[in-house]
């Protein structure tokens, strides 16, 4: 299996959605509002995102799966169950 089929799509070392949002904000703020101080901040954000991606390219997928983790395992589906909440001691209100 080729690695490009398994690994996420990167733009300049950053995952595609993050790179697009960062570039769009930079273009909008610098081009329209002439906030030239945003350029170094945008470059810094890109470098931080690149460093995070170098450590683990699946960081976003890990956080998405972590946030969708239910309170506790219940083998039976219930309509009243709330998604994404964890009991105390299982990482509730803690960063991943």
C-alpha cells in the first residue's frame, strides 16, 4: 500500500484544512484591512502547526475521536444518551 493512501494530505507540512484557514485569514486581513502585523503571526502559527504535524500527522483525527468519546461504555443504544461527555476521572475537562 502506498503511503499517500494512508497519510493525511499536507500543504507545506501542515494538514490541508488548517493551512487553508491560516492562509485565508492572512490574505483577508492583510489584503483587505491592511493589517501587516498579521503576516509574522500567520507565519508563526504555520510553523507551530507544522511542528505539531511533524510530531504526529494524525493529531486532528486523535482529537476528533477523543471529543466524540462517550461518558462510559454501554453496550445498548439509548435515545437519552448524551454524546461527548465523560465521567469524572476519565479526562473530563482536561486537554488531550
